[in-house]
């Protein structure tokens, strides 16, 4: 009986999705409506992908408002922009 409970508990943990702003490795990790997108860091003209976050693409800061007040629109190493969480 204990084994069954442990398997069920592990399966439940494995299927939970991540909210906006969470670190991810694939879109399947994220809540519905979110995509696992690259986060970039710029140093002069050099762009480096430094991680991935559950988010949406954006055109400007107001387009990030549905994710929360702490989300702003940032450039990436591609033509897309991504909503990323900032400090409160």
C-alpha cells in the first residue's frame, strides 16, 4: 500500500506545471498559455542566452501586464522579445 501512495505522489509532482517567471527547460514544463523562452544578457553588442523562463512574447511593457506588475518586456538574442520578471 505504501508503494502505491509513493508512486501516486511522485506522478502528481511530475505533472504540475510552472507559473510565469519560473525557470524551465521545455514548454511542457509551463502553465497553459506560457512558453519556455530564452532569457538574454547583453554585453555591448554580444548577446548570450543565460536561461529559460515560462513566459510569453511581447512588444512592449504593457503587453506583459497580464502576467503581473513585476513583468517587463526584454529583448532576446533573436527578433522576439520576452516578458521577464523584475524585482518588486
